[in-house]
C-alpha cells in the first residue's frame, strides 16, 4: 500500500521543522502531490504536518 499526499496549505510562515518535513516528503509548493510508502516513518511525517496536507490511499 502507498499513500498519496497533497500539499494544500502554504509553507510560508511555518516552523523550520515543518518546512523540512514537507520537503523530505517531496512537497515544495501548494498543489504538489507525492506518493509515499505506508510505513511508520511516513506516518510520523504526515502527523507532523497533517494540518497542511490531504492524504489518500493510493
């Protein structure tokens, strides 16, 4: 299984660790979509920026 993650809110004005987390997932600007494996590491990253992204099962 994989998860499709879409950045729906801007990273401007966010904490540095939230920006770094989004970039580590491959999300740079609003509207970017990436597919990530469904594992513990990815879920932790998603939980850190859940207020900025939409997540769907791919």
